[in-house]
C-alpha cells in the first residue's frame, strides 16, 4: 500500500458556545439544559438506566473553533497510536506492521523485529505504548493476536526501539492470555501505564457463546483487565493474588471486549468496552470488581432477543458509569489533560468506530453530564485517540486507507 503524507487542513468546525467564554468546564446545570445527542430508539426496549445520566447525556458543544488536518494516509487498518518523547508517533497496522510517523507526516518503513501475528478477523497487531522509562531504556510495549498451537490469544511483548528507530531488539513476551482458542474475535486489547509503572492490559472474552462464561471465571484471562509490572511480574497488591484457582494477573472481571483503557492523573483507571446491539460501556475500573458480562448487560443479542436472562443489574456486579444504546462501537480512549482545550481537562475522549466520531464525555463527580461528537465530518471509523504535548488531539482511522489526523484550534 502506497503511503502518502499530507499536511492540508481538511475542515474547520466553528461550534457554538456552551462552555463559557474561554471554554471552561461544563457544569451539570449547563449540561442539563441541552437535549441528548442520541434520538434513535434504544435496542433494549423497556430497559431503564440504573441512575440519572447513565445514558443519553445532554449534548454540549465547544466554543473554540476546531479544525482537523489529515497528516498521513495510506495506512492499512491502523490500530494503536502512541506518542514518543520527541513528538513522533508509533502507529500499528493490524496486518503486523509498526511504523514511526513524524508530526509533519513523514511515514517510516515498517520497524523490523516484531513477532508474527495472527491477522484474521479482529486479530493482528493491536496496541502500542512507550514504556514509562523510555527516555532511559527506549522500551516499547505492544499487544497482538499471537498464533499458537490450537489457535491464538492476546499476548503482550516489549523490546528496545533501536536508536535509529528501524527495529526492535531483545524482544520478550511478558504476558500470554490463557486459554488458547481458535477464533478471530474479541482480542481486546489496549495498554496503559500508571504512574507507578504498572501496565494495564484489556482483553475480550473471544465472543463465541461457549467462551462467554469465561468472563466470570477467575481461572481464565478471557474478559478481564490485567495488571502487571513493566517486567511482566505480578504486583503483590493485585486483588486476586493468593486466591486459590484465580490467576494473579487479573485486576477486574466480567468484561466483554475492552478496547480502550486510560489512567487519569489521580490514578483512576477508565475502560471502554463493546456491547452487542446496545450496551457499549464506560467503566471506572477498580481492583477486584465484577462488571457483569455476560450475566448483566444493556442492549440485546445481535440476532435480537435478550442477553441471558435479560437483566441489567444484579447484586455484587458493577454498573457502567455510562452506556450507549444504540452503540458507537468504541475503540481507544484517553483522559484529556492538555493546554489547547482547557475546558476539556478531565474529560474522556473515546474513539467511535461505527458512528465515525470522537465522543467527548464531560465528567463531574465520576458521572457523565455532557456529550459532544467531534471529527464527525471526517466520515471514517476512528480507532484510537491520543493527546500531543501541545494539547492537540490526534486520531487514527481504521480503514483500508487509514489516516493519521490532528484535531486542533483553528
């Protein structure tokens, strides 16, 4: 696939005021004045949210004029996006390629040295992140669908990015999700470090009906959020360490297909996962908690009809902070903490594949009080989103001719 670097502004979006003169934080009172963005009927007819604002938050809009520029194109189904300290970007392509792209749109050749991937269905090379001590050791970490005897599963590896950026060296596989399964769906997988150097890894439950119950099984990694140290060892304070029959890497359970994770400056861990027909979830992901899949869920089966017993709440299982019905099909996520959009600080920015936008969720007291759709006029499946050092928002689109896009003030 020919790679094309572009630096042409594609569109400017002047958006009406709702945040105040300088784009200050939304308040719940201001947000409540707006109608929800979603007006289509829910798939889960008759289902009621567990609390006010859990779904269909009021629409809000950013006062600042926004513009987006396509910086690079010709990428084949890019999946993961990570900022390097020098302002360049690591970008994965699902068939198994990892590239460096400059902020000006220079696209590097594929980086060599990565292990083979199983690029079937939703599998392939997935997320990538620079290690917390990259400036000293140049370690990068990536997740991928690993081909194995009898099938595949999500694995995470790390390696040293060579000084010239052309290869990874001393590659080690730090984590292998178990069990191996012969399927091509629901690998997860997003990566994020916290400030203590713990690596969070999100996983799917592999989609197929026989695999779904493993999301509730502490003896399986399927449908879990994982927490390990940067060297692959297990933190001693993980919630299931020492419990008989439980895998010690598990942080939380009861997930369907988590493709976004972000750690806020206060240490909160946020995840976003795919529902079926309805039920995409934002969760405040805490140690040892059970997020319910497939016992409780919003929405309905793809074929129609209830999911399991059709219940949306059960004692001992967590409610999502927010859910979408109909779905947006969420990809990656970031907590915004940049200078360019001061009114967005602390907001969640969620990539939307099916609905082809970035969802900005305004949080107040860990509740969603407003929602905005960004980058709608690009018209492409947004796979991942990240924030540059100047506060501009960058995204990649999951297309055969995938793009790297910069969203900034005009």
